[in-house]
């Protein structure tokens, strides 16, 4: 490459910048946003908690299970953190993967304590 004077610079002079190391202190505000691992729940109640527990027991990562279920990784994360519940075909795939429907495992005392919609129609 010719400069303004037409002289070429030796390649060794251009490589001197590669030895430089730039170190910058991390700002204090960035230290508060760190990943918090969700602990395993001994007695899961929601479908998301059941999915989280089984996934961890099988040693799967979220992206692996998400690919298996045909959903985005962020969607699976939302289910596991109980922000959303799986619906439609995704719910059917989750139930098939779990091998049972967690919503069908409500105890009889919990069923009796819930108000019934059909009471007035009997």
C-alpha cells in the first residue's frame, strides 16, 4: 500500500498495535444484572415447575428441550418461571413429554375448596 509519499511501510511496524491490551473497569451498574439460577422445587405444582424439574433431572439445557418441544428457548424459560403457561398444541407436547398432566393432579381437598361454576345450574 503506497502512502502519500509513495513509500511502503514495513509490515512489522503495522503489527506493533497487536501487542497492546486495553483494560477497562466494569461499571458498577452492570454488576447488578447477573444470572440467578432457579432452585429445583421438591414438590412442583405448576406445569412450568414440573418441566423445570424433569429437564434438570435429565440434564437437558433449555435450548435442547425447546428444540425437542418445537418452541423458542425464551418461551420455555417463561413457562419454567411461571410467567406464562403452555397453551394449545404446545401444551399437548409438554404433557406428552412429561407423561402426565399436572393440572389433573389436584387433590380432592383442593377441588372441594374451589368454587364450582355449575352449582347454580343443577
